[in-house]
C-alpha cells in the first residue's frame, strides 16, 4: 500500500464557492479528496483536479452509494 502525504510546497488552489466561507474538513477516500463545504461534499480527483459535487439533504443514501 502506498503511503501518501500532504505536499505543502506544491499546492493548488481550487475555488469551491464564496471566498468568505471556508472548507470545514478534508478527508482522503479511495484516492480522492473529499471536501465539506456548506451542505455539499466536493470530491476532488488529485491527478486532474476535477471535482464532483454531492449535495447533502436529510437522506444520506446518495452519499453512501458514492462510497
């Protein structure tokens, strides 16, 4: 298993929304970076910096299906 680490020297800035609202947490899931922003989870592909958006509501079935 490959051990990955954050690289603080070669960072990228990805705008997910309004600049005065911060990303609440980051988590690595299946080689993707999950970012919690407001009521949405952005899934970032590190190799391409492409993003997918999952909007959260009362039902977490969609979120669990992505896992």
